[in-house]
C-alpha cells in the first residue's frame, strides 16, 4: 500500500512560535515528564506512562498487558504548541490514546481521545481556520460477523474546548472480506462457494486541506479451492470484477468537518453535507450495492438516507 503526504502534514510535530491563551481542565496528577516522553519504552518509563494513562482516562486495562507506548507531537490544542498524543497498545484491537499539553517541565493530561483497534500511525493535519491540527489515526480492525473482515481506517478528530475530541473523518484505506455462500444462503451445500472483496487505496493530503483517495477494488471467487483450514489460498481466487473509485474529502468551515460535498434533501429542501456514499463500497462488486449516503444536517444530526432522497445542489 502506497501512501504519501505533503509538507502541510506534520507527522513529526514542529514547534513554532506563539502561544495563545487557553483554558483546559488540566490535571497535575498524572502528568508525564520530559524523561518519560523522550524514552517511552524504557521499562520504568513505560510502566509509569501506562499507569498514568489508565488512571487519567479511566480505561479498564491491566497495566501489565501493555505491549508498546508511542508518543506523537502535534499542535492539537493551538497552532504552534508541541502537544503530545500518547498511544498505549494492549494487544490486537486494544489501543488507548490520550492527549497532553506542555506546562513547564511536564505534560499535563487534557483528554481521552478514545479506545481504538490496532494503531499503526498518527498524523497531524493543520487547519488554518481552526488554528490547530486535526489528529488523523490509522486504525486497523477485524470482524467475524457474517464475513472474515479486516480493514484499515483513516479516522480524524479535532479537539473542542468543553466538549473533548470530536470525529471529523472516517473512511477505509484498505479492506479484505472473505465469506462462504453457505453462511448467508439457506440450502447451499457446496463449501467451495468462497467469495472475497478487496480494496487497496493510495491517498495524499493536499492544500485546503483535503484528502484525495484512489481506491482499487476487486471481487474474487474461489473456484477450485485448496483446503487449508477450510479457507482458500490466495492462489485459489480468480478476479471477477474490478474498478477504481476516487474520493475527495475536503475541510468545510461551514460544516466543521471533512465532507465529500453538499446535496439538497428533497423532503425538506435543506442543504446537507454528504459524509459517505455507500455505493462506493467494494461490496457493491459482489452484488451488495447500497444506494445510500450518510449525511450531516445543519442541526448537527447525522442520518443514512437513500440516494433518491437527495438531489444535486446547483452551484
């Protein structure tokens, strides 16, 4: 999977001049020291960080189960600050992420970003109109409900004083789903009816900011299955359908989130923001196409509606 980002993306955290007046619910108890931040996986530092993160966030994990601590620097609360995002990995699909801000010689806890699956990286995308960065988390998950599904997501969050971290982006960057027809279709006895859909995306951040994604999607069928724990080998699959989907998520100051565009909700005549188009899912190649969209209304409510309930907005 190839990914690239421009210089507007601050993955390493750059300290700039200028600090604005801010008020947070800072907690001295549980603050992280510069020594802990600089060497987070040294045994004593890691033990201390993990215990502080759990105590501050209230997440229920055994500190002894922590496998890795990763520290990221970005302007999370105000542009120019070198704030800290700490990711604590407790094993597959169990990661806690917390946010800290510098105060003298320590980093004080501000908020719990949340609980996530596997986290491979955290990036920071500056939004000038916000005066701070959006935190982009690359998360991996797997599910065992109806299919064997593994995916990687790009999830974006922005901090709002008094409210905490708010989701402003969620979109897949890769997906593999495998299933057998006998799981979902009564009466089928042929265990060779294996299906697979895959998506692999190239993406980059561009000025705006905007996220441009090109998704290569395929639908495959295993005809002559080689037995390996009942699941076909990669070489057993034959590609039946393939396509490329392109998306552009851009930051909207009006909607305060990343959107694909705007539309008119025919029932009300009101303008809505389009956050996701279900027809772009790779499952559509396997006959499971959904002509629906996830929308955001001006009152802040989100909904999933049929595409027939929307019409193009004239510009």
